[in-house]
């Protein structure tokens, strides 16, 4: 039984998220990887080396660069009869693309799959992760998005899969693509980071994210934000973690001035150790935290900075020591 996995990255080589989608796909059947977008020739070539990929479908696009999700969706709908499952990562791209394919095939996608019990039985969160449901597939091809943090990345293989070229015709007139803006940062990527320092709306009184950024840089951590912080203009929306933001799975999550609303917790379910720093003892983040500090976040961040500058190990994790 065949699975079509859509590479999540439209720029550059396949990301760890694509490798995780391949792992999910392999739990269902044999995987073809569809790679489309800017620099997709290189991406297709690198995708050949993911263990478990039987074939790479490299989408070329003469007029449109890169293909819009409307046109990709119509291409995928044409390929659909050859597959029993069509699967993408639940990120901005996958969450845009898969419902469009669903519209064309008149099929409801099953989103944010977090476990695959067997090829027709899937587990996914509902109510912002407050409950998990078991979904039994009855209609095929089934359309899925997966939570990337729930699946390990597929390893690299030494025998490259063959590549098939396929042109994406611009069937649906869509808006003109003006280009991608790539945001470069010295900090680790949120979805891969082992340590994440997250700032909430509690930082509003300082008017900046400086306390979060300073602590993150000392720890070699990524910076994340709540929607409260994004809406308050303290952080950019690409840093938002949660139900409508990024899903993360760090070894260590430190929340500064984060209340711990369920929509935020939905994005940090897979964090191994949670540290909450909030002056309100009733803040919900304290209830899920492994370590709670009821304190002013600015004092706490400064003290952590002082401790770190003395080179003292502050947190001993199961998987090592964070300084
Ligand atoms: C459909 C939907 C989707 C959503 N998706 C998301 C999402 O993806 N991600 C997300 O984060 N939210 C999301 N939200 C919003 C969510 O419900 C909360 O409003 C948001 O998470 C609150 O952000 P916050 O914790 O920064 O702010 P607040 O709730 O305002 O909390 C700020 C906290 O800081 C503490 N604080 C203030 N000053 C200090 C200080 N000096 N020292 C220590 N502590 C201090 C306060 O005690 C408070 O607990 C969504 C909501 C909806 C309805």
C-alpha cells in the first residue's frame, strides 16, 4: 500500500520535519516523497537519501515559481488515485495544502496525527490537546497531517531512491508570488532546539523581549513566544508556540511571564522538562511545570544570568546537564 509524503520544506534540503513525516509514512506503507518548490532539484536529490523513500517525485514548475498551494493541491489530487494515504507535516505549508486537496477530493483531512496504531487507526489531539481521540479511517485515499514532534526522523540511507520529474501546470490562476523572506538567526531553530526560553505577555511592562533573549543566549537556547506576547508586539509571529503556532519538543522549556493557557500548552506537550517563572501562584503553567518559581520574572531572569555567569550547573536533566 502506497503513501505519498509531501516534503515540508519549500526552500533548501529536506528538513528534520520531512524526515519525521517519512517515519510516519513508513508506519502506513511504502513511501514516495513529493518535493516541490524553490531549489527543489537539490531538495529532491537529498530526499532520495532518506531511508524508506522508494521514489522522489520532483515537481518542476515552468511558469510559477514556486508553485502555489492551489496548483500543488490540484497536482496532488491528480496523483491521489495511486495512493492510499497522502501525508504532510502540520506546519504552515501542510496545513494550507492538505485541506485544499481535501476540497478537491471531497475528503476531510485528519489533522495533527500524533500516533499511528495501525494503518487505519490514528490518534490525534482535540480541545487543544486536552483529550486524545482514536480515528478509524474508512475513506481512501486518506489525507493526514502529522505532528512532527511525535515521530523520530527517518535515518539517512546510502542507496539513493530514483527521482521522477513531474511538471506542475498552473491550472488555477492564483496571486503573484513576490518571493520568500528568509529570517536568519544565530539561535537554534525552535522546532529542533533542545532548550527554549519562552516569553509571555508578562514582559509587556518592560516593552521588550530583552530578558528572554539574554537568558536564551546564555543557555544557547531558541526563543519562543506566546500569542499574548505576539499580540502585544513584543515578538514576531514566527516565534509563537501553541495551537495556532509552532509545535515544539525541547528537553528544557523555560516560560517567563507565561500564563499557560491551554492553547499554548497544546504546543509544548512533548517538552521533557518545563520550568515556570510567574509571580501568580495560580497561573496554569505552574500546574504542568516540573519546576515552578513564583517570582518576578525580571528578578528571576537576572538571577539566572548571574548564576550562569559563575558557571554553576543549574538544572540537572535526565539527559545531561544544562548550564
Ligand atoms: C483559537 C485560539 C488559538 C490560540 N492559539 C494560541 C497559541 O498558539 N499560542 C498561545 O500562546 N496562545 C494562543 N491563544 C491565546 C491564549 O488563549 C492566551 O491568551 C495566551 O496564550 C496568553 O498569553 P500569555 O500567557 O503571554 O499572556 P497572559 O495570559 O496575559 O499571561 C501573562 C502572565 O504573566 C504573568 N506576569 C505578569 N507580569 C509578571 C512578572 N513581572 N513576573 C512574573 N510573571 C508575570 C501573569 O501572572 C500572567 O500569568 C489562542 C487563543 C485562541 C482562542
